């Protein structure tokens, strides 16, 4: 297989959670452009319509299944529905996530539980379900979405930070168990990207200037900037990479 052929995802089935917009949408589009059929998911039944439209307009194929990842029982139903579409998921991208902000002394425990469920427990549940089938089939690729807050603490986001540190640990733990079975488990840690979730920071002139000033490339990322990273980790080109957090941040962590 030539080096360029190693990046092809032709004939592969990918599942991307949180694919309705932003980073998940960017990764889903990139996987489809590399040849994968992409099953997109979001919390609403038609949430990924735009993503699927873009993929199909680009010549790719995709469909969608809704899932409320804050509900463990609904995740079981979601897994069943995905398996009805394809009994073999080759690539799992755990991207869906949520965040709430409160000082630690005032952080509501119900919000703590919700953030940890969506960002960490649901990820494990999906890894467990689809990872078992990957082991049975002789291999697969799992890519979790970590964060710069997988490395640092942040402010007023204790649940989110804990969940993203957990993603880093879970990625390594699963890699330790499953690498021998041909299942590569890695994570992407995005830096500051222009998405709906960061619009408030982008609109805050002072904070935007501070953030941009620390990024060596002197610009925020856009969702398509994750395309190369996710295709690489989903492809045979990354077959000897296990338990790695790939930071895509314009150099933020180098400062």
C-alpha cells in the first residue's frame, strides 16, 4: 500500500457524535471526503441535516441517528439503531460534549452529573459497545475529543475539566488493553476554534486579543483544520499510534 493509499477510508463506516455543527461537522465532512460512509449523530432527530447535505453535495454518503447522551438508556437504544444500519463500525469519533460554568463553590451537582455523563460516561459506553465489535472483527479506530483542558484546569469549569482529563486517561487505558487486538484508541485535543460554542469569546475584544496573542500561528482554528488529524488517526497511516493525544492548537501548548 502506497503512503497516500494509507490515508484512504474507502469502504469504511464511521460514526461521529456531535456532528451537527462545529468541530464534529468538520470531522464528519473530512472522513466522508476520505471515502468513509459517515453515520452522524446529534441530540435531535434532524440535527445533522446540514452536515449530511454538505457531505452528499461533496459526493460522499451519510445518514443520521439521534441520541441524548445524557440518558444512559437512550444510549443503549442508539447503539441498537446504529447496529441496524451497519453491523461493523470501523471508526468511532466521540465528539459530542457539553459545558456549564459556575464557581466551584456554587457548582450544581445535577450539572456536574450531566456534564460527566455526556462528556465521559457516554464515551466509555460507546467505546465499550463498538470497541468490543472492533476486537471481534480484528481492528478499528476510536478517536475521542479531548481538550486543552485535558492538560490544565481552567476557571469555573470543574466538571468539564474533570471530564476532559478523564478522556485523556480513558484513551490511554483503552489503548493499553486493545492495541494488541488491532484497535487504535487516540484523542484529538483542539485548541481555540471558531465555532458557536466559542462565539462569546470571539466577541469579547479583550479576551479574543489575549487568546490570539498566545497562539503562535496568531489565528483561531476553523473546523476544517481538524480534517487532516481525524483522517490520519482514522486511517491505516496511524496503525502504530496508540493512546496518543494529538493537540491541534496552532501552537498554543508550545507557549
